[in-house]
């Protein structure tokens, strides 16, 4: 571990590429959301204003995360995991919002926002898995803890995030030296548990409808999403005044934000955005190959898998290849919890770069 002194912008050696990448993705989101509003008004009801504020707070979160050394973070993981479980349990006693218990309403304390704990529990779960895998001692209590975490998210109900974390957990276990037989047995147990909970009606009716609508080809949102993407053509419609190409897509600023982006900036814009993410993944993969610390290897790999699978699932959803999941596109979708959690991920990656003395 390398101790770094603190400067105004963060620890000395902050990787400017990571910071600028975070800011660039945020600005792309701003331009995308701007096309969906009639005017810019700096008030809480304006989605662009909210997103800008969320992004600016996200930069602060990025630096606050960077201040924490990997060694101190490692020592805090068990406490963070217990806190995550406790917060998820607390959701069971909240008032349902839109029929589910996924958010804490902060309006009573004067903050007009909702916090979604599962966005942060995803990161804590990756941290916890990185720790137990690097220790090479897969204690039963640790495995039970992971299952409890997944179960608490599943019964909110949040099937999309549960499946996301199942995939991330599976990839991280297969990356380790855990015996293949144990890994397969664990996965079979998880899928068996899933069908048991399905039989016990722990999945909401609207989630079942999403699955049945998908297989029947009747999902309206996905049809409109594909139409919106195709209307963007090669160069998009952002710099034109054409209203013919405007297509209504439900929840287009959150789950289906990529369809709005694609309509605005076209196929070339899609290639640019995805290329930026691919370059980011390759750069982080560089440190995975260099670092000699097992925990850092598992941590960075887990965070890349988490981001990559989110993007992949979101794209498959809006293109109609899989049922609706509710998984946002990182730093593009509207939402404070998603931005803050992604800022933490970027901050953790930045800290590993700093401690391995890899800068711009």
C-alpha cells in the first residue's frame, strides 16, 4: 500500500483519465435528457436540473471514496456488509412505492429524493466477495451472508437486480480457485431457491406480466424502444428540428434512456459511447494484470463485471432480447442512487490506480 498526501482535488496521483471519463459520461447524460424537456428550469421537478445536481454530488462522492485507502476499506468490509443487510431489512418495514419496497423516501427530512439501497449493496457485495475469495477460505457463514443479501433484494421484489448479482457472484466464483463441483452445486441451489420463491408468489404480478408479455411479443415498451432507436438512423436527430421522429417510450429517461440517446445521436453515437466504455474496461484491466494483491484483482474484476453486465443487460432489454429488468444504464440513466453508486465504483478504481502508482 502507498500512502498519498491529500491535495485540493483529491489524493496525489489521481488518475485524470478516470475522473474525466466519469465527467464525460455525465455530460452525455445531460445532453440526452435535455432533448426530452421543453425548457431548463432549476427546480426539483426538472429532470435535467436533478441530473446535473446528482452528477456534481457524484464527483464529490468520487473524491470522498478516493480518500479511503484500500487497507482501511478492507478492514471495514465486514461492518459495511452488516450495515447493508440491516438497511435492506429496514426496507421490509417501509411503505410500498408503486407496489414494491425498494426505496427510502427522504422527503420527511427535507430532501426531495428517494434512495435505493440495492444500488449500494451491489458494491458492498462485490467488496465482500473479493475479501472472502482473496482469503481462499470460503466459510459457510460468508456464503450464507451472500444468500441473505440476494434474498432481501429478491423479496422487495427486484428480480432484475437479483439476477444481476447472481451473474456477478457466479463470475467471481468461477474466477477463483474454488472447486468447480462446489461452484456448480452452489448455482443449482440458487436456481432451485429461485423457483421455490416463485412458487410461493414472492414475485409480483407485474414482473410475471413482463415475462409473459416478452414471450408473447406484446411488450409495448420494447416495441417503442426499437422504433425510437431505428428512427435515429446513422447520425441521429439531435441537431435537427424534425418532430416526425419523436417516438413515445415509457420510462425513457431511466430504464430506456439508451433508446433516447440512440435517437438523438444515431448509430455513430452508439458506437462512440460503447467504445468509450470498452476503452475504460481495457484501461482498468491493465491494473488487474499489474497488481500483485489478490484482493485488488478480485475487487477490480468484480467491479468491471458489475458495470459490464449492467450495460449488457440494459442493452438486451431495450432491444427486446430479454424481458424488462429495470436495470439502469450506468451514468446515462436518470437517478441519484445509480449515479452515486457508480461514482463509488470509479472512486475505488481510482484508489487502486493511485496505490499502484499508475497515473495518466
